[in-house]
C-alpha cells in the first residue's frame, strides 16, 4: 500500500506541474479529496521527489496568492446572473 501512495503523490505532482492546476481541480480529476491531494504534494512528495516538490510548491504558492481574486470573480459572476434574472422578472 505504501508504494501506491507514493506513486499517486508523484502523479499528482506531475499533473499539477503540467497543467498548472489547483488542488481542487487535481482532486476532482483523480477522484480524491482536497486534503488528500494537499497531503500528498505537501508531505509525501517532499520525501519521494524533492525536485518535483519544489516545482509544485511554486505553483501552489501562486494559486494561494491568487485565490482571493478568483473568489471575488466567482462571486461577481454569481450575482451578475441573479441580477439579470431579477430585472427580467420586473419587466
């Protein structure tokens, strides 16, 4: 079982690196939880493949720095959709 977890950590690291994706998207792609992805790439990958770990960490730091912007954009899209439907109901 131990080898499978380490292989998954490397696969997740490669996927995040190649696609420059977020933890959420990687979790959805592999069908596992966000916390499992984070544990794999933050802890397990460090001992299995330190070079890959450093590259993945840089991407995750960029994602962390941008998450407040992405969240604001998502909220904006959410309420823009509601505003358009509200104005249609009035007319």
